[in-house]
C-alpha cells in the first residue's frame, strides 16, 4: 500500500517481479533429501488416486472454508478500511504478518506436542471472533487488533490442519498433499468471487458477519470430522 500510494502500481508490480526472482533463485538451490521417509502410511492410497486422493477431501473442507474467508478478507478489507478513513490499510496486514511469523516459529513444536484437533478448534474460534470484531470496527487500532488475532490463528491453523488431514487420510504422498492444497486454493479463489456478488447487498460490516457465520459452519464441520475419525478408529480396533 505504501508503494502504491507513493510510487504507483508500476513500481508495485516491478517489486513483486523482483521478489519472485529472489524466490526462484533460492528455490533453484534446493536439493531433495532422498533418504527422508514420510511418517504416514503411503499404502492406503485408493485405486485411481494417482492424481487425486479421495480420503483427504473431507478434512480438507476445513481448510477450504478457512481459505474462503481469508480470500474474501484480503480482497475486501482494504476497501472497507479506506471507506473508514484509514489511508494505509497495510498496517492491518503488517500486524497480521508479524504475529504470523512469530507464531509459525513456534507452530511446529506446538502442533507436534499438543492435540491437533484442539489446536484447530481454537484457531477457527479465533477466526470467528476476529470477523465479529472487524464487523464493528472503524478505527486503525481495532483493525490492528483484528490483524493480530487473525494472524495468531493462521499461524497454527495451516500446519495443524494439513498434518491432521494427512493423518486422517493415512497418506502423505504427492496426491494427498496436492489434493489438500488444491482444495485450499479453491477456497482462496472462490472467496473473493462469491463475496463480491454478496457485498453490494450487505455492505462490508454485514459481509464480515457473514464470514464469521462461515467460520461457525467450519467449526461444526470439523467437529463432524473429529467424530468420524474416532468412529473409524473404534471400528478398526474392533476388527
């Protein structure tokens, strides 16, 4: 936002190009560790799952709904902030990013040490609370608070949800990971499109309340996934 306000969109896109080239440079220097082994059982892939793993679809819907809300938030928050008189909505994303980075440093150990189901439930609840607060916020200080809450939830949600989905599917092979990411990315794409059709009728405040309602739906869905997983575990133990 600072670059756009100060130097225009051409400078913004050139900066993005430079960052993409930096990413390409570092990615080209990566090497694969051939001796690494996945902790999941890769023999559970279903027939015909060379490109798509059906087992992982149900738990991936949780990530889809979270990405749906995230995509809509990223698309419409800047417009809402400008409408509220905030010149640079980028402070929201800066607060989000700082908390996100700090949380991701801790996320790996925490996800391994604690129950993933509880972590995911807390993260979805934080997303719900942040959307409710945002719907009633009109000042920069509250926007920054929402960014921090949202960033904290995201920091732990995506590592925990991916690990949980792979455990649920019983596979960490390419099709499983690819299916999970594809479903998540679909949510990021559909969020702005669908909410863009809704916002003319609701306005931004009610839009964020609607996103909070979607978070509640996500909470219910994840509860059903947890129950289904435990049911499958009990059935397997009896066999």
